[in-house]
C-alpha cells in the first residue's frame, strides 16, 4: 500500500524473518511498521535482509541504518540481527567514536536489550564480559538489562544478584528495575521476595513523588490519584499474583488493601486476581465481598469476574449459590462463555444432581452458548456421580452424533459411571474399545478400572489391566498399590508379597501404603506371632521406601494390634501401644479402637479399664469415630461385643480408616 515500498522488497522482508511463533510474528509487524515510517524505505529492507542472514556483513551495508532500527530489532529479541549489525561496527569504530549516532555504552546496551528480550542470560553475560574487556563505561541500564535477561530466563535470584552488583557499583535501583524484580519473583513462586521488592518500590516512589494530593480531593472512584506512579499498579498486581499462586489469598488481600489505602487505585486486573485467588481457595464469602467492593468502586464486572464467583461456590460445595450468580449474570446482560458454563455444570456434577445438569445444559443450548467437550464431559460426570451409567453412555453417543470429539477425560468419566455401580464388565468393554479405536487410556483411566476390579475382589482383572498399563508405559505407584489391595481383599498374602517384590521390575519404589497393604494381607492370613515376624522383615526393608520416615505409622500398628484385639489379649495390645510410642508414632482413632476392642473381647469384659483409657484419650485430645464408640459400648456392656470377626463388607469399610479389616484364614 505504500507507494515507495516495492512489493519485491516487502516479500524479501517477510521471507527474511520467515514463519515464527506468535510473539515473533508481532515483532515482525513492528519492524514492518518501522520500515514504513523511514524515508529511505526502498533501500533499507534489503539491508535488513542481509543482516538477518548469517554471513559476513560489512559496515557500509548499514549506512542508512540507525539506532532506531537496531532498537526495534532489540525489542523483538532478534539477537542474531542485532549482533550482525553491531559487532562489525564495534570492531571497526575506534574508542570514543560514535556507532550509529550513539556512544559505545548505548550501543552495547542495545545488544544487552536484545539478549534481555530473548531471555538469553548466558549471552547477556558474555556480552557484558566484552564490555568489561573493552573498558566501556557501564551505567544503570546495563545492570537493568542483565537483571531483565535473568528474570525472563526464570532465574529471579540471578536477576537480584545483578541489580545488587549495580547498586554496589554506585547505580541506585530504579522503579523499572524494582518492578522487574517484583514480576520475576512472582513468576518464580516467591511471594515473600516479591512483597519485599514491592515495599522497596513504595519507598522509592515516595522519595521521588511530588507533594501529596489531599485525600478528600475530587477524583473518579476506583481511579488512581494523579500523583500515583503508573508502575505501582502492575507491581501490586504481580505481588498479589505471587500470593495467589502460593495459595495464600489472605496475604493477597493485604496487598490489595494497601492499594486501596495508598490511593494507587484498583484496576480490573488486580480485582480479577483477587477474585480468582478466593475462588481457588474455595472462599466464596470473601470472593463475594471483593466482588461487591469492585462494583462499589465503579468497576464493571465481566464474564471472568462472575466465573470466579461460580468457581468459588462450586469449590465450597454450594451449587445453588453458583446458579444464583449465573442467573444474576444473565439479568445483567452478560452472556456466559464456555468456561463459565462448564463451571456451573461441574457444580451439578459435584452434587450428583443429574436432572439440574441436564436442565442447565438445555438452557445454555437455547441461549446459543458454545458448549464443547468440557461441558458435555461435566454432564457425563454428573451421570457418574448419580450412578447412572446408561445415561452416561447416552451422552457419549450424543457427543459422537454432534461431531464433538470425546477425549480420554470423557471416556474416563463414563468408566467411573460403570465402576460406581460395580459394573466392572462394562468398564472392561469400554477400555478395550479405547485400546482398539482410541483415545488411548491414560494413567487415571487405567487406575480407576484397576481400583474397580480391586473393590470387586477380582485379582485377575486388576492384574490384567495393570500389565496392559505397564506395556503402555504409564504404570504408576497408585495403580500398583491397587493391585496389592486386590490381593489383600481376596486374602491372598502370597500374591501380595510377589507383587511387592515386582516393584523393582516396574521401576517403582514402594511407599507406606504399599507396606501397610502387604502387612494387612498377612494379618488376614497369619496368627499374631507370624504377623510380628512379617513386620520385622518389612522393617528391615524400610530403606527401599520413598520416605522411610512415614513408616511405620499409626495404621501399621493398628494392623498389628487387630489379631490380638479380637483374641482379647489386652497385654499384647498394650505392649504394641507402648512400642508405638517409643517409635515416635502418634496414636490415632484406629489404635484406640484396637485397645477398646481388646477390653471388650475379654471374658469378662474389662469395662472399668476401657472407661479409664477412653477418658484419658479424650482428655488428651484424641480423635473419636463411630468404630471407637462401638468398641467402647461393647466393653461397657451397652451392646454385645462381636465375638465373631467382622464380615468381608465391614472389613472393606474399615480398610479405609475406620475399624481395621478382619483377619481371614
């Protein structure tokens, strides 16, 4: 469109940069805009073309180039082009001479700027070494660009080291450099350091700010005062983001409160960060409070702000309040997007309310809200939570009919629906279909199916799918422990031992759950003395655990106490209790159950001893559950203590943390 820019030069310019990522394509447009603004347009694109290609480049080729051209390339992070232009000029220009109309310090800083925007810390440090060798005078921007290069490469401590080195050389921190450190610390997940740099920035701006405007001066609500530095708003936002990512919304609130008190002004970005932080913490009350604060400060809520409220109430388990805010969002004339719709459907799935999930899905379809894979997967998740696998299969068929691609997450939700009702055969067929036609199952899919077979006491099914998972290269410790659990629930201690020994072959290291599961299998088949011998063998192999400090645990000693508790051997249970204390293990409710059960199984029951130990347990702040109370009633004579060992169903419920599973021969 420009009369003095030949089309061939434009094609050469675009070909020189070639296809790049989105960020570089934006930079290419900046260079093209720079070409269109230069008077010597017809000459310099070809010179730029020669600069972008590697090879010897002479200084005469850049006669019409200027520092603005190099600055544009440096802003793009095009290190190769900047070096190709500057390096020959730096080598041929005598000390004290100008390079592209600027002194050597500015020219070297342009090179550092290119390295900084490219996030190349090593290259920036090498360029800085060249400055030192040529004894070029350094300034504050030199150290600022070195710190920026370190920050963009994800090394915020190196960035801080370069800034402090410049401070030692007599160059005070600038507000831009401190803002860079705040953002770098926030991105590195170091909120404490980010807030410390924010405090330094506040002191720096307070020292350089003009006289304060009275607080009662007229200004728009929610807008910063005229004397508030423009760098403070993104700095506060970065500090808030750091605390939000660290999962500490209270500290993010303190930063935002200081923003409101200092008069910097509340921007929509900071407001959304605060809402998102409360949502991820599941604090719906604080999210609604800050939403009202933003509205009072004349901030217009968009779809993202409402989505944060919906997410907060969903995480808090208050799905009806989430629906209330979606209705308010529609009344305010804001159309929900696909993320907002998925959050609401997920809240229905979390409650297992299939009818409301389907009703909301139909209403969103009537409003022509784009609903894709995630929304339909949320509805299938509601079917799984409601225990309706037939409806889940129907929605999967609807997805295929509508041309929506069902991914592995969708198929996993359908598998959950089958496993929730104990239909392992249907889950098996579904998984075989995934292997034959796709999508390929992932670790969660395999783990869910293996866990379902374990709950159904189907050892062979669990082993089959674990071996298939191992062949696919996605086997993990959770699935291996599920196989151990299947062997334990089937009462096959020998098989559990073999699978524990196979962990080395599978390149896995056992954890405390692995050892406790194998010990539980032995407790179901062996007598008390044999169980103690098996415990001693596992204790010798404790060095193979991922974290040896986690084992033995309170559950470990509960498994060991269980056989003696059913036999009414109070002395052996008391001995194991003392051994547990000597090991530094804190007793839990499962251990108190074993002790009270031993008192109840005695003939006659030792009611006074049971009452004394229970009072002592409560006085020390011990936990109590229904299994502890049932054993206590049996010891006191309020209810008959079960002489027979619990059934397999009771044992299965107790294995998850309640009454310890029964011993089976």
